[in-house]
């Protein structure tokens, strides 16, 4: 998994007209269909709110982002 942040945003001609700020790349074995879908679904549910996306874009280190995501993912599982 790789996560990229671009605070200024990148114009990808999104349906909502807003620039994209958070980029997630997930790689999984060629003949599996589950792990990356579950990961992307979890990430989507974590980043669903404007507040969550603002928090992520305010992160100043990869460690902060990792710890924040792990905490949020754990709370989704319980």
C-alpha cells in the first residue's frame, strides 16, 4: 500500500469538480480478489468525512498518518 498526499490538490476532472488530495495505491497478487478490495473499502469508510480528510491532510509525518489509520481501522473492526 502506498498513500500520497497533495495538499494543493490535483485536477482529475472528478465528478464533484474538486481537486484530488489523497491517493491510495494497493497491490495484491494477481489471482486474488479479496484483500485489496477490503483494504480500499476500509480506507473509503475511514476517509468518508470532510473532517477525516482534513485531519489526514494536516499530518506532518508518515508515522502520524500510519498510527491514525491503524487506530481508525481498529475502531471500524470493533
